[in-house]
C-alpha cells in the first residue's frame, strides 16, 4: 500500500457549489437541479448561466447573457489564418488546445489581465472572459470542420440559438428543430461533472493566475486523453469493430478474458448507470421514434452490448457512462467521430469556467506534496569515474 | 476552517523518486544530487538524463543522448509558418503553449500514440517523445525571438552543446564560454522542483493518457501564471519600478504596508533562502568579477532589497526564491524580460517529462473529490415563473 491516494481518489481538493453527484442513486445535479430535468426543460445558454452564476436566471438576465453570447460569435480573420496553418489531418482536439492557447495573442487589448488574485477575481473580468470563451469555442470547432473539408466556412447566424447555430456551422445546413433540441440536450449533459481530470487541470492552471485562455487550453489537453473525453470517439470505433449485434457476446467474452478496456463503460463516481447515459439512451429512443426506426446499426450493437454486459460488468458496478451513447447521437446528427471530443469540450467550457471562477475567487496555488521514494543525498561522481 | 487543504498543501498526490526538497536546510536534490553540485559540475544534457533515467549516465549513454538531442534540433518549415501566423506582439508563453500543442499535428507519423496505459508507458515511446520535446523547446523560443524582431532565424549549430546553441539561436551570436556556462547552470537550476503547479498540471493531464505534446502544453499554461513561473519577468519590472538602491527602503515599507506582493520573495517549501537563489546569487557574483564590476544596476537594487527585507520578511521566513536573481542573469545574457518564463519552460521540460513518465508508468487518472457546499436537490422553475 502506498501512503497516498492514487489519482487523489476520495481526497477533497476544493470546496465547490457548482455540481454534485450521488453515485449510489445515479443523480448528477447542477446547482441543485437534476440533469434529467435540465436536459428536458432548459437549454444550453440557461444551463451555462446557471453553472456560472448559481441560480436559474430571470428572463431579463438570460436575454442579456444570450445577446452577449451572440455578439461574441465572431473571430478575427487572423485566427482563421492560424487554423489554415495547421495540418488539416490533425486531430480536432489538438487544433482546439493550440488555437485556444493563442487567443490572448489575438485579443490582447480587449481586457487587461490583472496580476493580483484580488483584482483577477473581479466579477466583470470573469464574466467578460467567460462569455468570450463560451461564444468562441463552437466557432473554432465548426470552422475547423469546414476548413479541413476544403469547403467555405459557414458564418454564424445571429438568429439561431447556441445549439442550432453550432450544428449549422458544423454541418452546413440548418437542422430541423427536433435535431437542434437533441444537440442542445447533449450540450447540457456535457456541461459539468464536478472535479474530473480536465476540470482539475483547469483549476490547477488557473491557480497560478494564468490567463483564462491558457486555463481552458490546458483543460482541453486533459480532456483529449482516451481515459477521459477521448473515450467517446473510441466507442464508435469499438462498435465498428464488433460489427453487428450477433457478434457482441463473443467479442465481449474475448475482451473481458483479456482484461481490455470496454470503452464507454464504468465510472469512478457511479455505482449505477450514469444518469447522463440514461438521458442519452432516452434521447436515442425518441430519435428512433422520430425517424420511424431508421437509425444506424450502432444503436442496435450498443443496446445489445449493454444487455450482454449486465451479467458480467453490471454485477461489478460497471455500467454505461456518458460516452457510451453520446457518440451514436452525434453520428445521427451528421458529425464525424473525431469531432466528438471537441463537442464535449465546447459543452464543458461552461463547467470549466465556473470552476475557474470559483478557484480564483478564493485562490491558493496548487502545490501538493509527494511521498519521496528516491535516493538520499549522495556524492556527485565525475564522468571519468563512472 | 474548511474541510480540505487549500491548494492541496501538505497532501501527498503521488509517489516520486525524481527530486526532493529539505525546506529547513535549504536543499534541493535531483535523484539525490544536490543542485549546487550539479550547477557547478554537470551540464543540462547530463542533468536531464539524470532526471529522466534516475542515475548519472555513463559516458556512452550520455553521448548517445546528446547525439539524439542534436539530431532532433530541427523543426519542419510548416511549424515556423504557424509561428508566422501568430501576432508578434503576443507573449512568448502563449506562443509556446499554442505551438507545443500543435506539434502532434505536424508530426503524426513519427511514432503512434498507444491508447492503453500499459503500451503508453513503453520505455521506447517515452524516450523518443522525451528527446523530441526537450530538443525542440529551445528552437521554438529562439525562432520566436528572431521572428518577432523581424530578423532571419538562426539555424541550430550541431557543434554546440544545448545551452550554447540555445543562446546563439536566441541572441544571434555565439556566447563566450563563461556566458554559456552561466546559461547552462540556469537551465540546470530550473530543470525540476517536485510537484509544483505546472508539474502537477502535467501529471493531471498525462493521467488521461493525453499526448505528451498536449501534456507539456498544459504545463506551460500553468507555468505562465504570475504566481508561478511568470514571476521572474515581474522581478525585473519591480526593480525598474524601484529605480535605484537608495529608494529600496521607502519602496519596501510602502509595499509591506499595503500588503502587496514582493516578486521573487517567499516559497511554500523553503523556510530559508531558496538554494537555487543561493547558487544564482553566487553566479552573479562571479559574473561581476568576470566583468570587472560592470553589470546592470538591477543587481545593486536586488542586493539592497534582499538586505532591507531581512529585518521584515526574512524574520517571517520569507527569503529570495529562484525568480529573484534569475532575471538579472538572463538580462546580462542579453535576453528580453518577457522571454524569462519561456526559458524557465525550456529548462523545466526535463522535469515535466520525468514526472509524465513516472505518472504513466503507474497510472491512475486524477479525480479528486470536493467538499460540496451548494444547494440540495431542488425543483426546476420554468422561466415564466421566475
């Protein structure tokens, strides 16, 4: 046994009022509101403001926030030029981590970054930067999609809400309201999830009073890993590898015997099915109904896999997590698999920024300690004597 | 009192054998070797290999590592084009965080990234990526310096060691051996420092199995903050603000009364003068002697400030840290102040990568918990009823 909790499991790293998880009951709540209710009744703009400010907004506050987001739906042409200088076969998450880190260089004068913790936590500074980042993230992802396809970029449409505009810019056509609503629900479900690795990376980076673009860039880097947000892309690869519902059982037995990862299954915090997977599963069912049964074979394979895993994995408390069904929905929305994690990043920017704001409002730089297992002090030996 | 340790102070987040600090005695050791000895006898290549592999290398291993580093001292012209697309008045740390994050896009085929933790910790993969990153970091910083000055970039010189080549590429002229040796000592002193915020950001990001370029980019973001690496640039601004040794006392009294930060003073880990500051102070003394007394007024002001602070700050255990004297040395080496933190990042890449390697060799994703202080579950209220 080591004298530290590996991965800091169970160790409180902060006080927070942003979201809470009941892993036994399978409840995730943002500021006290269960996410199934938010996915059904709220939209991303409202949920983002709830996460950032702590309360469901008044009609007036919501409308002002929405207007501010729409006003910031614009990027300098120089940022697009930077994206042109990146290899188009590169992964969207690398593009996103890179370009977000550059934004302070392109927008240096828009608001000056304070250097004392007190000034830095100024609500005006935090609110301004938060709106700019949440508004710009989908533009980067959507422009990149169009650029790498060699097509013209689709300009933002001021008349559309956050989800519908994002889908339009991504796919090149305005979605029917049903599909825009699905996208909106996906964004809500991915907006926040307590202190996971990417949020924690944002907090650690933010605690040095680094610029918020640098903070979000670091979080994007953490999210890109296959053990974190990178998993949703891999679920679709996995379903492709399985091939058909009839092959699920044999495939699963082989994977379990080899102790290999089943992507989209299991979560440290939940002893039951991830509440986000429950909602996403329900959304796919609605989509199947909406489409008169016509959805991709991915759903049949995934459903069969969830059933087959009940005997083995569920018995050990391993159930589908948020990544298990989200990719299938994104696929139905016409989004390529390597963009799934970038969509996750766009949605999660609200949660990251809420934690950034909470961190700097009562800041102490993160500097944990270590259990030192190395050599005691020893004498240097010159090269010729080694 | 909160139920968590703010900033995780005193909480062990990992086991590590890379470096150790004795805060009472003022000792920092890399793998058991005290840094004052390493600064006097080692060079950056040897120190980096010591950090990465755990032992002082044999002549043969060192020569192979050195040759590998020199062979990787090259960047595709497309990376330089990307740098051209960045605003030249932007901060070097933003450039560095951005461009490092992009490198996997430019070098996708050079080595494929494994997705299981076991394969990812493969020593060959780790060694290859480590060499590539350590070799390329100074190129990015030096190219940027030349580009933003509007001059031609200086190509790497295979005949020069790491420190001398870096200085040459940065300043445009080959340094005299005495100055190259100063630079080398600075790189050694900044190479590693246990689990500080940027190293921790690298560990958290790396624990998701994110690409190592993404890991180092995240660490650069954390280092850029003024409460972390960003402080060395601010020390020089502060010395400028003071203006002359005669004004130190009055300036200090005012700052202390206003409870403002004195840049370059104090460190959570040390109860005495930071051992790196001790070595740096000694190096400046040598430089003064070498130059027959001709160094900038910064040194006189800094020395006076350290003396003046003895009565007030030192009594509370607040002494000069690594940032207090490093900027003065860099200034004497002809490096502009806004590059100081980028130099820190170049040096620290060895430590970050050593911790990344240690993390993925026994990985568990970082997911600490929180003390939830927010609302209990509550009912959603429709917008019209708010």
